[in-house]
């Protein structure tokens, strides 16, 4: 499972050829590279992964709960290649 991240920061990075995705925790960099290459038809050069820790919180009744952690991959593509999914559309 690979989900693209659409934030101001990720769209700014997309203009530089670096695309951000939420990924499953158990994925290896090789598996991520193969799947993104197959899904979007691009050549992946570099993959950087970031693991975010889970957070604890309290609900309105005071009970504690744990929000699961997540893993993010920032993918750099071969020069002059892009993923059209991240292109910003101009609104009139």
C-alpha cells in the first residue's frame, strides 16, 4: 500500500523531483522502488525513509489511547521524469 502525500511541503518538493508517499511499516527500500517504478513507469534513483513514532492521547472521558505510528518515503526520480499525480492545476 502506497499513498501519496499532498501537503504544501510535499508539493514544493515535487517540483524538485522528490515525491512523498505514506508506506507500510514492513516495506524495504527495494520493494518500494520496484512498486513505484511499476505503478508510475519511472526510474527511482534514491529512497529516503522516515519513521514517525506513535502518539498517546486522552479522549473526553480521560481514557488513554495510542495513535499508531507511520512511515514515510521520499523518492527521488531520474532527471526529467515526473509523476503527474503531483502536478498542481492552475485555477482560474
